């Protein structure tokens, strides 16, 4: 076989390792290599003279009599079509620097303590938690001040049971939401009022001392499609009581619930004047008794652990609200809500949305229990 001939054969022929006892190569400068099914060149170092081998290994700049290494020209080509020209980068910098800016009155840029921590430590100071569970805080304080191990174990067991009940609510909410996405006859609804929105919102200090107009935002979240629906109105139209909650739920059932739905799970917080009262139970009961739905279950969370999908939507609205220094009309809030998320839908409440269910149901439901009414969580 000639030196330039390609050899293709048994992929394991001629392959050896240093551990092979019977393998003694006759000439380590000459060999034939087969890489499985790939062809290999049969070469020999005897084909080159000593001078040719030396010249082949010698860098080009030395062969030309130049002892100075050449300049590395890798990456010097102009074949990067997506690279921004330096003139464009300069214009971008000039445009950004043209933005109006000012030094904050409360800036900590020159603060010696801030400088020390930035230069020496990679730590920050966290913000204190807000809206924590009152029962958890109370039990934690009792555990820390327990006089004996037995008392401490009892308190820890009570706190653990409280947290398990809270986790069970969220697990049930997650499971039912997934079921609503898979079963067209099943639906999950969560609802809540957002914190009152003031009008007007202005940087002027005088506004703080004026009586402001409150705007109410009632959120209803559908588990099947993940969309949030916001019913917005101001205090001149209605309040935030049980009649308003039932009326807006009725409008939601009539317009946004799929007609094939027969079973509904409702999740809300424990606010007694809005969600946890006689009238709302009577309203939901009437929907089942009139064969509107086969089954309705209203779930309440463990007090202090009532974070719902509506709260996540409210957080997105608050973030968008911070970008607006001036808000004068209810329609400004509507635009803010719509721009906060593409899945948000806003319904402006009018008088024909609202009904007096409380007086209406008194003719059909009689309280048989004279003592204080209380709904127990399961």
C-alpha cells in the first residue's frame, strides 16, 4: 500500500494500548491507525528529511528572518453584520444622557456607612415583613417566652397545626384550579376587594389634607383561563358590603362563566361584612336551589394566610400605579389596570348592576338560630 493510500478495514485492526503484553511496536515513528469505519492516512516520518521537518515546524515569521512575533490579527475582519457601529453607540449614549435627571434629596451616594458596606461587604438590609399572620406572631412570642419544655412543645404543636391547615387551603386551591382547566363542567373563582384607590393622586401636599374620593376595585379571578376581571366604581355609586359582592358575583356568573359549568368552587378571605355572612350563603344557596348549578362550595382560608390570585393581580396594578404621578379621574385607574397585564379585563359598574339581596332574601329565609351566627372553616 502506498503512503498516500487510505486504509479502510476492520475498525479494531492495528489498535493497541500500552497495557497489551504482546504488543511491541517495531518502529514508534511509523504506524497505521484505523479509527473504526473512518479512513486514515498511512504515514511515515522517514518520508521527510531532517531539514524539511525542521522547516515545517518553524513559524513563518522566523523562516523569513524576522525574530519579532507578528501582531495577532484574529477578529480584525469586518464580517459581523449585527455589530453596532461606533457612531451608533455614541448617539445612543448621547440620547440617554439627554434624559432629565436630578439628585435625590434622600440619596445615600455620599454616605460613609453606605460606602463602607458597598466596598467591603456584599450584603443589604432587608425590609421588615408586613401583613403577617397575627396568630403566627402570637404563638412565636409565646414559644420564645415559654417557661418549660412541655409548654413549648404544646405551643409548637399548635403552631404547626395552624400552618398545616393554611397549607391545606392552598393545596386545595391549586388542585381545584388544575381540575377546572381539564374539566369543562368545573370552575374555580377567587374574589376580593383591592385597597381603596384615592382620587385625585397628586404630588401637591395640599391633597393630603383634603377629603378624597374613593374608588373601589373588585377582582374576580377565573381558574380555568387565569384571567382577572375587575369591577370598578366609586363611592358615590355604592359601598363595599354584602349586597355589592352578591350583585357583582351574579353579573360575573351571567357573563363570564361557561354555560356547561355545573360545579363551582369559590375561594375568598374571611371578611365578615363582605364574604362570610348569612346573605352570601343565601345567595349561593338560591343558585343551587333554582338548578342554576348542581354544586357550589365556598372555601375560607386559615386567618392570616389568605394570599389569593387576586392579590397577585393587585400587586401588578400597584407597580403600574407607581409610574403615574398624577391620577385625576376613575378612567385613569381603568387605563392603569388595563396596561398592568394583557389578561386583565375591566368592567365599569353602573347602577343597574346592583341589587338589594339582603331585603329580598328576608322573605324566603328565616333565621332558626337566635344566637350569633358563625361559619366554621373545614
